[in-house]
C-alpha cells in the first residue's frame, strides 16, 4: 500500500481543500468550502486535478476507515505499508494514530511491514513526479 489513507472523510476534506486552492490560484478569487459543496451537489461530481469524482463515490469514500478492516486484511496476507515523507526511522510512528491505537496482536504486527520512504508525496505535487525511492522499495518488497 502506497501511503494509504485511514479515513475517507479526511481524504475528501483534502480533495476539497485542493479544489479551493486551485480555484484561488486560477481565478485569484476566494472560493469557499460551501461553494465547492454546492457545486458538487449541482454537477454530481468534484473535479480535482482534471479527474471527476462522482458524488456517489465521494459518499462511499467518506464512510470508509481502514482501521475498521485492517485486522481482517492482516489475518489473510502480509501487508507492505509504504509511508512517504520525512522519516525518523521509527516505523511504528509512521502508522496512522488509528492503527497504533488498535493494539494489534504480535502475529498481526508480524504481518505488517512498514517501509518509511524519505521522499515527497508525489501525488501532492503540481506536476507529474516519480519517486525512484518508492519504486525501489516497492520492488524489493514484492521480490522478498
């Protein structure tokens, strides 16, 4: 998993913030959160970065929390969790707070391989960017 998001609600908030920031940069006028929400209701989608996210998909994403299903996933597979950003080397601190609060059992923790990647979050960049560090770490995880 590449820098997975635990809370769908947080993701949608981030997308709305990106929409507001892009609108302000393009038009040099202030756009409010309510205006973006009204636009979603009228058009049936949120356009962010050239992609249309339907309002039904937005509603579905909002209700999702990875911590609700992570135990089921760990029971059936070994999970490689790639986290992007500044790393202090402590992999436990790289996990979302919601997962650290779950107090996973030792056998579940053994199935969870956290890979801190000291690189920028490429999807947060304005231009298309590739992270060679993420690709290298992913390849190593898949080959192991």
